[in-house]
C-alpha cells in the first residue's frame, strides 16, 4: 500500500494532529512533564488532557538487523512503565556493539504520536528501526553520520514503515514540530534536537 501526502494529511489533520502535536510537544518536553519530571521519571500533572486522550501507550517496533519485534506498553496510568521503557531502550540499542542507553522519552513519545496518527488512518504496521542509539565507534563507521550525531545521546532514530514513502513520513514528523527530520531514499531520521529538515 502506498499513500499520497494529501490523502494522508487530509484524513487526519483535524482529528489527530491538533491534539497529538500540541499535547506532546507544546512545552518542548515529554508529554506532561516539567524538567523535574524528566529527571524523576515521568508523571504528568493531574488533569493533563493528553493523558486522557492516550491513557495507555504502546509502541510497535521491528528491528531490521535482528528481526526482533514487539508491541510494548510503555506508558499507563499517567506514568512511564520502567519495564516497558527498558525494553524499548533495548530494541533501540546499538546492535553492532550490543550497547544500550537511556533513550530520550520525548523521542519515544514522538514515535508513538506518529504511529497513533497512522493507526487512525488504518495503517497498522510496525516502525522498522534501522538505527537508534549508536556508540562512538559505530557512529564513526556509519557512512554519512554526523560527528556529533544525536544518535550518540539516544535522541535519534532512523526508521521506515512498509508502504509509506520516506518523504511522506518526513512531512508527518514535521507536523509534530518535535525536532530534526532527515529524508533519505529508504528511511526517515527523526530526533529531538532543534526543528530542521534536510535530505540525505
């Protein structure tokens, strides 16, 4: 299945974009968190409207290199689930070096928001992860990788979705205003740095 951007956006903009993008990224922090919450482990304030919209959050990932796949519940009852979060960090590890780091929760919320939007359009596919966290050595051996890549700090993911062209995924990511977006022939890069767009 292949989608055009116009059909993808028109179906969903009013229904989901206004809620997900604003609720997830209006503050520039993970949903419902202030800076103390980020350090403490993620409990939104009482009455957070996004918690009512998405009380349970499950992210469906497929790791291309290892064929590991899971639909992982990582957020429930207004809090981050440690076991679910740890499993996501494992799936997003540096598979070359077999090293795991703490992935940026804001990045995970961004991936969830994108997948929730796609699901509302009837697209039920895992995010196919090409790259998550990278060690310095892996980054140095990755063609075209930036020296100060946000992959090094667990703030970036490269992924694709079956049947959806990478330019369409990139334009969807930009709607969330959550960070940098790179468009490549077979995948899209998203990170939680400054909002920007480039083509690779």
